[in-house]
C-alpha cells in the first residue's frame, strides 16, 4: 500500500505540471487565436477549460503508464484471457503484494475517467455514453499493448479499469444529482448512484478482508 500511495503522489505531481501547461495553451489559443485573430465573440468557460486541461493531463499519464513507459523498456508480459485470474491469485496467496498493487492501481487509474467526463459536458451524464467510452479506451490500450508487444494483454486489467470508471462516474453523479447541486437536484438518481458506489466499494473491501483472514 505505501508503494501505491507513493505512485499516486508521483502521478499527481506530473499531472499538475502537464495540466498547467495544457491550461496555459487553452488560454493562449482562446485569447490570441480565437479572440484576436478570428474575432470570436463566444465567452470561454474557464471552469470547463480547467477540467479539460486536467483531463488532457490525465489521458497523457494513463498512456505514459500503460504504453509509452513500457515501450521504452521494451517489456512484454504475455496474454491473460482468464477473467478474475488475479483475484484468485490473491485469494490463495494474500501476501502477493504485487498482484494487489496491480489490481488497486488499475482500478484507481480509471476513476478520474468516469469522474471528469460528466464535468466536461452534460452528454456524459448518460451512463452508457461515459461507460462505453471508458470500455473502448481500456480495450484500445490493451489491444495496442498486444500489437506492439509491450506490457500485457490482460482481461483483468479491462475489468478493473472499467470498475474504476464506474466508481468515478457514480461518485461524480452522486454529487451532481444531490441537494448540494441546485441545477440538477434529483434525489432519486442520487440514491441509485450512491448505493451502487457503496456496494462496489464495500464488495472490494470485503474481498480484501476475506483474503486477509482466509
């Protein structure tokens, strides 16, 4: 777990740097190209520009972690088409911290994907839009790894990435549909998203505890 925390801290630091550069470029394009050269009249939504910059930084970090870093190291770990294989490994060998680390990081890595998209545009409020994009993105990463032979094509990675997206989506939609958001106050949807989020988190923690005492 300390390794996971250190890794997240490192990614946050790099992400802040890339996000800052992305935001600066957005401002540059808007103020000097769109406003001055093109004489654009539409006002920029600075919050959306900031979220877009964060999303760009996030996508870069994901691609760098899953493809670019492995490509530089020219490493390949083969193919795993057996779903939940990693979960069975930790069930019988709980001390296998590397497997737990990979499961946890693969889930956490895609939480921002499900969280940030609904903040960018209302079209992503629809669960099938956000989650379908998430599924296609993680599939694309795994297929790319398979084609260029870096990393490993692992169906468990696809499952964990998708699970992370669901957690991120339920988290942000719980807030967007809660009483704290006056624009979209829909308690019925809040309960659905919040309950689903609690079920997923408690199920994962329950399995972790079960493996520990097994």
